[in-house]
C-alpha cells in the first residue's frame, strides 16, 4: 500500500505557502500594471490540444505526458504547459472577435504535469505563472512581455539572471535553417546521443536543445539560425534588440537556444540563472504567430512566457533572499477555567467579525504556555479570560510589547475593539 505522496510531487505546508502567496501576489500586481487579466483553464485537456501544438516529436509529448483514457473512452492528458490550453480557450471563446479589445492579455497561475526524472527544480507536478498576449505583431509586445518578467525578478531582488535571446524567424527561414542543420549534423550522426539521432530525422532543431554532453559538443559550431532569417524576420529581431537596449535590459544572443516546444517563431527567450554551478531556466517564452490559426481561429499573433514557481523559489532560497512576510496577530485570548469556554468563543468570533486576527486557547493549557503562544503568534494584545472576569463582565486587555493595560467591558470588545486598540498604542 502506498500512503506517501507520488514521486515528483510536493506538499506545500503553511510556512512555505506564505512565500508562494507572496510571489503570486507580486506577480498579480505586476501583471495588472501591464493590463493583464487572469484566465483559469481546466487542469486536463483533450490529448490533441497538446500533442500537435506542442509538437508530436517534442520530449513533452513523446515522454512526459500524463495521459489516459477516461471512463468515456476520451483520450485525456493533464496539462503539461499553459500556452496551448489558453490558445484553445481564446479560440473557443471567440476572444478574437473585433469587439474584444486587442491585444488580449491574460495570465495564469497553476499546476502543470510532466512525467520527468525528478531532481532539484524538476518535478512531476510543478507550478507555472504564465502570460499570453494575443493580437499584436509589434516587437514592442515582445519586449514589454520580457520586461514584465524582468521587473518581477527585480522586485523580488533576484540577482544574476541572464536573458538569452534568439529568433526562429518565420516558417520559411526556419525551413531553410533546418536543411542547413541537417547538412551540418548528418556527417557526425554517429557521435550524437540515441535520442538526437532520432531527433535528426524527425525534428533536427531539437538536437540544439539536447542536454546530453555529446550533443552539446556536436552543436557547438552548428550554423546559426540568425544567418537564415529573411528580411522581415531580421527586421523584427533587430527592433526587439534595439528596444531591449532602450530599456536597458541586458541580454545575450544564444543561437543554440531553440526552446522545447514546436509552436514558436521569431523571438524566443529564456531567463537563466546558476544554481550550484548548474544552469537553470526560470522563465521561458516567445512568439507564436501560427498557434491561434492552428486551433481554428483567424490569423492572430501571440507572445507569452511560462515561469517555473518552484525554480523561482529555489533561487530565492539559494540567493538568501528574505521575502517580507509578516506574521502578525491582533489579539490572543488566554483562557482559564471550564466556565469560560463559551465566553471565549463569543469574544474571539466577535473580534474576527470586526476584522481582527484573533486566536484563543482551546486546550485548557497552563497560563504560561498560553502566553508563550501569544508571543509566538506575535499578538499585539493579550486578553486573559478567567471565571471572575466572566462574572464581572469586564476584562483587562494588555499590549503584549509595552505591557500597557486597558480595562473594558465585554460589550466594547465585541462591538468596538478598534477604540481599545487605539488606547493601547
Ligand atoms: P527544461 O529545459 O528545464 O526542461 P522546458 O523547456 O521543458 O525546461 P518550458 O516548457 O519552457 O520548460 O517551461 C517553462 C518553465 O517552467 C521552465 O523554464 C521552468 O522554469 C519550468 N519547468 C518546466 N518543467 C518543469 C519541471 N518538470 N519542474 C519544475 N519546473 C519546470
Ligand atoms: Mg523540459
């Protein structure tokens, strides 16, 4: 019997979850400044939504999909990434209609599933924050979207992330390059990894993406895709570069970066950082001008990225970045004696409904232990409720830092605790 979590998954417990919430909230605030709205799509999709759009020969589709047949014999897969589902939804909900303001900008935050070999920053259920912008061919959209991720890293205080930039051009320049790459790689086919020998047949650009040592060596002097861009693709790429420079966003050109998904064209990018001397991509994306049409919508350009939350948090930890997460509580009620239970319940509930954060003792512990809890929770005020207070109908409220005290009637606590707190500060 297996009563542990499945391999490659994680339980995110409250202290850790507070960090997740901080990062997610910051992302939401940042994206809002760029006029993005949230989209939530299903956690699973028809297999076909992912397979051909991401690419039948990609690692994601051939090796990493969590797919199955449901009880209605439908071929289903847990989503391995966010872009294909969002494009599917964009088309299905006719967001291409003229009355919908363009560009349509949407972000998502959620779980993705890939059957991978788990290791640091690589899980089977992981979380992505992703964004997609539909309807703008303008290279300013490429740059703005990259700048948005960059702003997020800066606001988090992350250092040493390098922006890697490349262009895949349009389908024609990509086809020309594909042939050049086949010509280059074929004579050294025997020295490639088994996977890459297959890739060379099916999808030669994938060889550039391989993480195997022998493949990395083989592609070191491969022809550059940038030499195969046609004029329009070149112009687009030049503008992206100029605009990045205008915004003072540093980047390096990496012509061997092709991304692990087939739907990209023109600009592609990754934000890469070093963790324990190995390189880790935190955020990756690019332009996908053909994807909306593929899903049956009208020709609509698209640009987006996906950012791995686990990797982002790993980097925050490795770089020793403390997130400003406050633990705070307004009131702790220490409870003494059996006859006080109901009053404690009434008080703590009244405080919460007035909007205060409040906790009490439930376990009849010794008073010392209860005060210790108040300290641990960083409670601003402490109330000690005993049977004599219940009889008297009033109680002392103490500032847990200054030790200053106020005596108040239960009724005041239950209706206007704010005035009491003001007296204490
Ligand atoms: P890699 O080359 O590291 O396998 P990828 O090209 O498969 O990455 P994308 O599909 O571009 O990754 O996903 C975007 C981001 O999502 C990655 O840059 C990474 O931060 C994160 N990511 C991808 N796969 C995983 C995973 N298995 N576990 C955790 N994070 C992941
Ligand atoms: Mg991968």
